[in-house]
């Protein structure tokens, strides 16, 4: 069942896959982000309580959801690296980490800028906010741990363990609004029954969500290519690639 | 369009500062990430090429010194 995946354990194939996927991911990201942002900012109806400040939702919710999604993807990559001893899996793990960290930062920042007019405070030590901040530290920890090792295979293993252990934080973030008394409002779209949002507000939000997902994919492919080049510097195919790029530019 | 005029759009119902700050920082951070990622990739490829040329020069110098010592 997973046989189709095997060729991509080879770095050269993984690199080629990134090159092929990249233009489509960028196109998707650009289109969805443009449509989602314009629709959300200018065409979606006002919130009856929060007025126009609720429009921050169109970047806050996608970035927050995908900061967790990227973390799970990163942890899965770490697990694959450990179980099947795939070097490319560790490389994708470390390619994703900075992207996820930026998403977490965006979620925290937009949350603060939304909290100020609505709650009257940029920051409160609330369960949801604190667990999301811990997520940012986990990302930074994974990046720092990976950077601390000279031997990158060892680095991948160590950072991978940290990424896997940190997964416990994901359900904590998700259920924090239910388990604790919190200022943060409950889930908007990831509820199993019915999303508590009007369809004309939901559509731009979903498009935005896809835009962020495409964006994360696109940046990850760029970063994965870099990681492969860094690790495989002395392979003939990388050297040929470097020559080809210098001739083109 | 939910707004009567462009200036009303910019005003965001009085929340202009918070809304535009959020969107500005978000897209600023995303663009910065993209630029840095591409920049890093280009730099890496360049350093690979440099290292390669250095290896070639080392090899040439070695062969030259071999040739001169053989004489």
C-alpha cells in the first residue's frame, strides 16, 4: 500500500518531486489567499457583536489550525524517520519546523491584535493562549536541537524525539477551550455537529484555510530542497544541479 | 461589498488599527519567510559550486606539484 512512497526515500527523487509540486502549490496559495483575503475583508458580512474586528478571523483561524496541523505533520515525519530510518523524513521534519513556527507566531500575534479590542488585553495567561505559546517554544526547541548537533543524522533523531513528545500539546490546545474556563471563544469550524458560523462567513474562511495550507506546502518544498542540497553537497547530482543553476542565472 | 465607500473600508468600522496591523504583520511575516527561504537556497547552490571549484583547483595544484617533483 505504501510502496509508491519508497522511491521518495531517495533524496534525488524527493528533490525532483519538490520541483514538480512547487509551481502548483505557489499558484494555489496565491489564488486562495487573494480570494480569501479580499472576500473576508470586503465582502463577508459584519459580525453582529464584534463588527469589523472579527475579520481578523480570516488569518487567525487558518494560521492557528495549521500551526497545529504542521506540527502533527512534522511529528509524523519524525516517526517515519525513526521507524524506517529515512533520512529524507528527518529532512522534511526540519524543513517544516520554521514554517510552523511562523504560523504559530502569526496565530499568536493576530490573536493579540484581536484580543485587545475585544477583551481589552493584548495577552492573558489563559489555557488556549498559553498552550499555543508552548507550541511556539516546541517549534523553536526542535529547530535549536537540530542545529546543536554536528552530525545531522543524530540531530534528526534528537529533534525527532522532541517533536514526537511535543505532540501531547496538540490535544491540549484543541480542548483547552472546553477543559478550562477561558476567555477564548470555542471552536468555530472544527466541531463535529455544525459549524457555528454563517455560510457567507464560512466560505472565505475555508478558502483562506486552503490558501495557508498551500502556502505551507510551497515554502516547505523550497526548504526541503535546501536541506537536501546541504546534506548531499558532495553527491554528483547535486553538483550537476549547482552547475546548471549557475549557467542559467 | 460590505462597505459604503473606500474610506469606510479602510476604517474597518473603527477597528482599522487592529485589523490592518494583523493583516500587515501576517503577510509581512509570510513574505519574509518566502524571501529568506529562496535566498538560502540560492546561497547554498552557490556554495556547492564554490566548493566544487575549490576541489578542482586543489587537484590541479597537486598534479602540478607532482609533475614538477617527477622531473
